[in-house]
């Protein structure tokens, strides 16, 4: 009887984490390049009072077991790296990645981070930076006097000045064997982990790499309707687990009343 209390409690805790994940997805439905989280569950260890295949005497084997589960737990909240919708902005510094790959940025501590958020800015030195001021690694600053910038699908950046002369350089992309293994740092930045594999750098349009779309941004891949359905399911599962805890408590109360 006590075991059902703990099983119900683990189910409630798991569904609370599920709801937290869904809420975070919905909160970032308008975040550029955001990738939704998918929560995954596992059942806990089982209490086994009789094992399947054990000897029942006279050479007879027990065909099934007697085992009682101990609830559930959250085992993973992995990122889903499906591509979000590309939205035109008309801003020359906005870039979207159509396909696989990340922009590499240099974080404040000197290490590298990776982002799908292409809402780029230019700082007072001409460097391409994120909205938080993190420089895009591998991109040289725009020359002084640049009047227009064009970015080709293969990542080639052409900066023109008033005299008509141009400077060209290239954006490179980074990819990982297992992007779901990246660590989320917040601020639309991911960090490499042993699970993600080592960063591999290549040119846009190369095999395995996406292309660059200037004047566009990648939207979040959160499907609001899907997340609302998931929220309802999580709520119902929480209520059912709560009911099992309440029912177990009522049964224990009746047992204690038998002593009177």
C-alpha cells in the first residue's frame, strides 16, 4: 500500500518536469532559432517476488513473474533540431541557415559557443556580433566606409564602399555528429559536450552543411497547438497520479480504523 504512495509521487514529479518543459517551449515560441525540448521517461526498478522461469517443483517452470513497479522518472530532455520556418525581415545583417549547421561565436570567457540565431549586428569596430555583443568567429570586420553588404548562399560576404571598391570574405558553419548532445547555455547559445562530438567546420553549401539566406531569420520550431495538447496530457497524467496517492491514503486510513 505504501509503495503506491511513492509510485504516485514519482509520477507527479515526472509530470511536473514535463509541464516545466512544455512551458519553456511555449515561452520561446517567438525566439529566433529556438529548438524545442522533448522529455522522455523511464520506469523505475521493479520489486520481484517471483521470477519468470523459476522452478515451481516437479520440474514445472513458472510461466510469468510477480513484479510491481516503483513509478517513473525523467531520463532525458533532449533538443529537437528540426528546422524552423524562415521568415523574411529585409535586414541585410540578418542571416538564416537553411539546413544543418551553426554559427560559431566567441563567448566572454574565450571559449566557443554555437547558435542558430542569425539576428546579427555590427559593433563600433565593424565586427559582426550577436544581440549580446558576442563576435561571430571567423568573420573579419567590415572595412570603414562600407555602404552595403551582400551575403551569398555559399557564405561569401561582399562589402561595398562609396567608391565602388569591394572586400570579400566568407561565413563558415559548424556542425556536430550529435547536436542533441549540445549543452544549452541560454541566450540562444549552445556549448560543445563529449556527447555532441567535436565541432566540424565547413563552408555553407558543402555536403552536410546548410546554405545562408540573407535578410531572413529562422523562427522557433515550437508548434503551439502540439504543445497545448501535450500540456493537457501532462495535466491529466498529473491528476491521475495525484488520485492514486489520495486513494492509497484513504485505504491506509481504513486499515488504521480496523484497530479501533
